[in-house]
C-alpha cells in the first residue's frame, strides 16, 4: 500500500510521469493469464492479494525453522508449495511413466463406510490421502505408480483416437499393507475465478438440480460438512463438490497436500498408527495463521477469471453452437448468475461464465472411482468448469484433463464421457471432422 | 452414424474391473533419496526434480526448503541433518560453511565450465563448491511508462539519479529483499565509496521502496506505477517471457550473482549427490535454466547455443569488457553496506526524498546548496571505518532474507549521525530560503 500510495502521491503532486498505464498483454499470449488480480482492487486490497500470492508461491519449511511464518511442512505431505501442483495457478497433469512421481496429482484413500458427518471414511492407517513424502525422521507413506492402458475409439469418418486409462500400483508402503481400499486419482485444477463460484445462490443450484433436462441428464447437489459453520450445506468445490466454501477447500489442501494446519483444520494429518508423524515438531498452532488463510482466500477469490479469446472467430462461433446442439451445455452451462458473496462485496452480482452447473452427474462406469463422498456416489462427478480450458497447455506443458489426467486433449476428455453424458458424447463422435474441429476451437477459446 | 469403442464392451469392462483394486507391487530395485537443501523457487526446483529423476531413476529427490540464513543452522546439526547437497544463490553461505568444514571436495568434473564470468569466480578456489547458474543485476523498464513520461531508458546507475526520475524507480530494500544486498556494492565498487553513496542518496530520493514478501519490482513496473525497477534479472526476464510488456537493461556497471552447489561432508548418499550436481552442470540441466519460468544464466557456455539473440550471455558481455563487479571482493562488506543503506536511506526515506526535492529546486533557482547536498550524500562512516574487521563481523550473518534483526549499537550511532546530517542540511536550506 505504501508503495502504491507514494506513486499516487507523485501523481497528485503533478510530478513527472503521473500516468495510469495498463500494459497487461493480450490474454492469448499471456502465460500469467490465471494470475492477474481483478480490476479495481484498492491499495489495501492489493496488499492482501499480494500477501496471499506470496503464501501460495511459498515453499514451506520443516519445523523448527527461523522463518516462523512459513514453518511446519508435513510431517506427512505431498508437495512443498501450492504452486507445486498449481504452477502459475494452472492445471496439473499425470506422470507419463510408472517411475515418474506425481508432481501435480494425488491419491484419495478411504475404506467402505462413512466418516464423521457423512464424508468418506479415512483409511485407518494411511488417512484420506496418500502422502508420498515425510519430513526427516518421518517415513513417507509410499508411492503410487501409474501405468497407462491403451484403448481406441473410432469417430465418424473412420478416424481412430487412442485413449488411455490408468492402472495404479502402490509401492514402498511404509506403514503396512493398504488392504481393501477405495482410491481416487486427482489432478490439480486451475484456481482462477473460484471466488465467483461461491456467489451462485444455493437456490439456483437446487432449482437446476430439480429442473427437467434433455437426454436423461439429471444432476444433483452434494451436501457436505461445513467445518466453520458446523452444519451440512451444499458443496460446490472439489471434483465431487465435496467442499462447501473456498476457505475450506484451501485449508483442506494446505493440510492434506502440505501438512499445514490452520484454524479450520488444527490437527496434523497423522493417524494413530503413525507414531513418528505424531511426535514430529509442529511449526505452530496453527501453522498457517488465520491472517495468512484470510489472505490466501482473498487472493484466490480475487484472481481475474479466465478471459475468452477469439470469441468472434467464425469457427469458434460455429463450435459454440455445436457445443449447445450436442447437449454439452446442459451440464457445462455457459453462465450462472451470481448473487451475494458472504464476505467480498466486489464479487457480488456478476455473471459467472464458468461453463458448469456445479452439480453431480453420473459419468458412467469408465470414469467411476467407486468412492462415495457425502452424497456423491462412485459414478458421480461435479461438472468441472471449462473456463480457462484453452489456456492450460500454454501455461503447463504437462496438462492432463479429467479427474485423473488420463485425457491428453479435450477431445479425449469428451470421448471418455458416458452415463448421463453419453448422448452428448455420441453426438460429438458422430459429427463430421470439420464440425468437431469447430467445437474444439470453441473450447480453446474458453 | 455408428461410433463406439474399438475394443469390445466386455473387454473394456473386464479392464475396468482390474482398476477397482489397487495392487501393491512387489519389491523393485531400491530408489535411494538424494536430500537437497535449497532456497530456489518451486518453478525451478520442480523442473529439475522431474528431469533429474528421469535421467537417474535410481534416485528420488527429497527437497528441504530453507532461506540461506536458516540453512546454516540446519547444516550445523549432527550429521548435517542428513542433507546430501546444498544448492542456493548465497555465496556467503557457501563460503561461511566451507570454513566450518561443511563440504567435501567437489566430486564432479568441471570440464567445459569457465572459472570466471567477468570478475565473478564460478568455482571455489579450494574446490568445495561450484557455480551452477548465475543471475545479473539491472533495470526493469516499462517502455510504455517511460514513453508516457517522456523519459529515456536508463543505461547506467547515474541515469537513475536524474531528478526527472522522481517517483519512478521501484527499489528493493537491500536489508530486506533477498537478492538486493549486492546491488549496494555494485554502485560502491563502480563509483567509489564517497561518490557511490552520493549516487545512492540521489537514487533513493527518486525511489519508492519495495519490501520483502508482498509486491514484486516487476509488478510495480509492469503495472505502470513505476517506470523503472532495480532488480535481479530473472524476475523480469521471466515475466517478459510470459508476456509482460517490459524490457530488462543491464547497466554499464553491473555483475552477476552465482548460485552454487556443494556436497556435504556427511552426505549419506554421496553417489546420489554427485549425480545430482553433475546433472545440474550437464547440458540438459543447464538448458532447463532457460525455461521461460526460470530464465537463469547457465554457467556452461554451450547452453547458450540456439537461444534467441536477446538472451543475455554473460560470457559474451564479459568478453566485451562488462560484468566488472567483483562479488567476492564485496562479500566481507555486503552485510555492512546493506545495514548502512538501511539507516542512511531507508529508515528516513521520506525525509531524504523531501530534502532532495528542496535541494534540487534550490539548484534550479541558483541558490547555494552545495553544503546541504554534501550532507545528504555523506554516509555515516568512512570507507576506512567500514573496513574494520570487528565491525564487519557484526554484519556477516545478515544473510539474504534474514529479517527481524535488532538495531545494533553501531547502527544506532549511524542513525544518529545521519539524523544530525539531515538536520544540518535542513538548517542550511532554511538559511538560503530553499
């Protein structure tokens, strides 16, 4: 704020160079497209935004350490920083070979039954997420290796698209056999525009779920546990809409992925069987301060949503029409009307052009993870927002689509759609090549 | 039109069934950890992690992240905390720990790697550590902002002292921002102690200060809030590579800061440590440094082959007489000079800016203000006093990013001296009606 204020003082004093310049490059070539603040933040807000950004970029330190604000990695963790998985706030991908580590994805674990408040029941020894790494003296839990199994799909006109699906093996398990376990692979999504998703009124989502839809599409809301409100509410974040708020999604990721406690999740992620983990030095109580969590939430809530590019190109416009005609837009709704935001008035009342309905849909056996998550069954996934889709590979060359990164292109992702989305997938696969290319060009414009 | 899976549905479902159960794969050849302590940003570390593990699948990198000031205590633990390799951009930390016997002789072949870039050594004379990459110091400039203000792009430090630059320079605080301490010494070495501090006083008067942990110098310039920013190059050149409408100027007087790697004397995995350092120095490892998100300067000259002409080549610059800054010579004093900068120019920054505006206005109207000007330009101690070993020792641990230091007695004395000089300057200006 001080710096900004000084420059503004210079402007007010009529000193040389008192200009307002916006040199933001065109989004189409901007690899920082998912990192810009919304327009119009005040100097105080910009200070919070920048502090949140510094925490998102921060590599966390094993306790005890001299850098108190960023001390407390682990004891069990996956990666050191938020940007390890969300490089430039973008999307991650899956490893190509079994020996490659999961740099931007993780494995959720559970056993049959329900945990507290109806969520998944964590594995009694390994918890709810495989933490591959441990701080010195604490063994990492083990490795998940992916081998890809190929399959092929033939499109109209005879083109064959090679798909792949993951086969997972767990190795180097440090705390004994996993035994019967439900697991689910998760590639990190991009994280711009999340604040606006929080403004879509609950009533809108309920109405959407209850409305009649073509092609046998249904759609359901998830109801999940709000840690702060201590109540069951609608879920809207996470691949199964299993997190109620952006704040809880952030705090959950800090704990699950980096082992950083917060006021929402004040207990380290060690199970009773993990003695070294429980005995490890803590980085503070909590390790991420409430102010830090506030600022990370502010930062993510105020990232500029992905901006469309080339929307007026004829192929893109044609693709947009085909997207609707094929039935894609029934779930990937082009826009939702935002209402009030519980904390940030700046976000209220905007049109949220995220291409999602935030509802759960049965996506068929081929994408099923068999893992229930509150009301979501093992075949249901939340419709992922598509905004920013066309920016992802420019930001991260190893981008994978769908929950587990199996799809290397948007087309592969479409071809994995089944269940409620099967009619739409069939329409896409039946389109002439030129029309399919137009539809893909539209997706690239998002 | 009939479309569908080429494989039969039955075969496909059979395949899915195998997915429903995780397999615990039998023992495989052991993958040994290589424990690396570093302070590099994740964009850089993650790329090296992936590439190293691909090249050496028998090893798995375990990264311990620590700022340089926090690394030394960790490495002084029993068995050096199990660390195999220390890898960071902090020459003082490497030199200090070398004196403690922290490193083993570097187990790698430096063939093809020059020993110097300009006046910067790239290899430890005693063979304990080696430079793995470099970063240069200079100016981020916004052509649009300069043009709007009708300012020319600065070519050297003296251009930043131009009164037209008032309010236009984003300047990192040397004692607070990790990369910034050598910047003070670059100017002092280039222009001499007295003229150097005089120049810094004028530049600071034009500057808005950037602290650690929030905004970036490149933010301030890219946004147009400032037209110029003093910076280490990669923050800016990476922003440019990612689309920011900026340029980076290497001034006439500048130098590079080397990052190093060393293998600990207690390394539990010396073979893995050797492999990692060799990978850092290999052609493949050096090429990673040129990624748009990293933009460091390789120490292997062949890594510059095939890069765009605009990519700064420090070896070419040195061959043309550039990069004269001797970072090694400055090392004993760099903590002290940052502390002086803090007391002389940062702590009283508002006063400095206001007094210089009065001096400049008076000069324009022909009033005699040379004595007042001299008072603002004079540091609180002489070069000879700054050479005192005992005094320097007080600041030797003021390493990059080491915040929260108490103000020492020496600093309190400098603060008082500087305050007296400012008061005297103010009185002189009052007397001539400036």
